[in-house]
């Protein structure tokens, strides 16, 4: 006589929910520890992440040089020199445009703030009152100016050191990219090397597609908005276009900020009607980007819902400020790439096993 099996304390649904809760808690704990380590070792982690982004953006150029029978070291060196030339040239253009038109932009923004304060400002919140309050704050905390300058110089030195380290890492990442698969396999226990290698490739492909697509979209947005501002004779059109290009690497939020600045400048210098036209140009460019550019350019990369992108940007800003906002979306894209690879591997196997079950019973 067989003894009856004991009944489970919880029903099947409750046990499944409990199992998923345990998995989610483990994932959240691992993610929290990883974020904490990244914050603690930010000086070392930041150049690595920037180098990965740079490698993803410049990978096609490096591979093209290899196809031209250029040696790996020389191809990597030429690619890094191309980075320096591109970044230096872009920085020169942006800085020159901002120097030439920065006074006009600042004056227009100041005039817009004055107009807004004159029409909407309450007692004690006018521009004069703000100026007096600012003067009192400067007099009160003027003793900390020297320390602020010193800390600012240290920040500049730290940024320069991280930029140099990132360039060196880009060189080595490009030169030794063929050894990355072997390194991943050596870290994988047992027979999981293929899975780990596939996850790494999918994550890097997602970041590579994101960087290429974002750069192209940013360039098109900047050109279209600059042309529109030049036609409407808005002061500082070139500088505003450069601002659009730089902020486009922060999806959605960057376009909103740069568009708001352009509208304010047009409102202060050209009036309400021209400001509405500028707003129409910005919105039209965003419609073109969302409905034409993004589907056409990034159709082969990881597609993320705008809500996911905004949550990623918010989380990145809370962890690492502006740098976190820049890195949040590519990191999220890499995570989605890894999830997609796992789903394609194990989801297909589970579906095949489920489909084979009834046939086996027959």
C-alpha cells in the first residue's frame, strides 16, 4: 500500500509567484551591488564604459582598415587618430560657434527671462530682486571661491586623465577584439562558453547599433533645425544647432532641452510669432525623427519603448548625474540585447519541449 504524497502547503500559483519573487530579489540585489561598485570605482569604470562606446562607434572603420590589409596595431592607431581628429574638429566647431553666437544666445535668454518675470513674476521674484539676492549670496559665501576654483581645476584634470585612459582603452579594445571571445570562454564554467560569448556579442551589437544610429539621427536633427533657424533669422542658429547635436545623445530629454532653448531665444529676439514657427520646426523635426529616422536607422538594433528610455535616463541621472544620463540608454540597450539572446536560446527550447510533450504522449 502506497502512502499518499503530502499535499503542498501552497497552491501552484502561489509557489510560482514566490519563485519569481525570489528570482527578482536576486536580480535586484546583484544589480544593486553592481551599481554600488560602479559608483565606488567610478574613476576606473567611466573610462571603460566610454571606451566601449567609442569602440562600438568606430568598429566599422577599424574593420574597413583590416579589409584593406592594414595591420591590426596600425589600424587601431589610425582609428584612434581618427577619433582625435573627429572629436577635436567637432569640439572646435562647437566652441567656435558658441563663442561667436554665445553672447547673442545669452542676451536673448536674459531678455526672455526679464519679459517672463515682468509679466508673471510676483513681488520679490523680479530680475532685480534675484540679482540682489545673488549678490548677497556671493558676499556671504565668497570665502569659498578659491576652494571652488581648485576643485574645478581638479575636476578638469580628472576628466582629462579619464579621456586619455579611454583613448588608450579604445586602442587596445580594437586591437585585441578578436581575443574577447576567448576571454569570455575562459571565464565561463563548463559548457556555458557558447552562451556567454553569444550574450556578449549581442550586447555589443546592440550598443554598436545604438551609437551609430544616434550619431546619424543627431546629425540630421542638427542640420534640419539649424537650417530652419537660419531661415527664420534666429540669432545664434549655428550654436543652437551644435547644442542640438550634443544633447541628442540623451534621447528625448536632450531634444526637449535644446528645443526649449531655441524657442526662448526666438521669443526674446524675434517675437512671439517667430517663436511659434521655431516651435513648429522643432516639433516637425521630432516627428520626422520618431516616424522616419528612428525606424529606418535603428530598425536592426534593440527597440526600446520611450517609457523605458525615460526611466533609464532618470535612473542614470540619479546614480551618476549627466554622465549617467549619457550612459544609461546604451547600457539598457546592452541589457535588452542579452535578454533577447537568452530568450532566443532558452525560450525556443522551452517552446520546443512544450510542443513535443503532447506528441510524445500520443
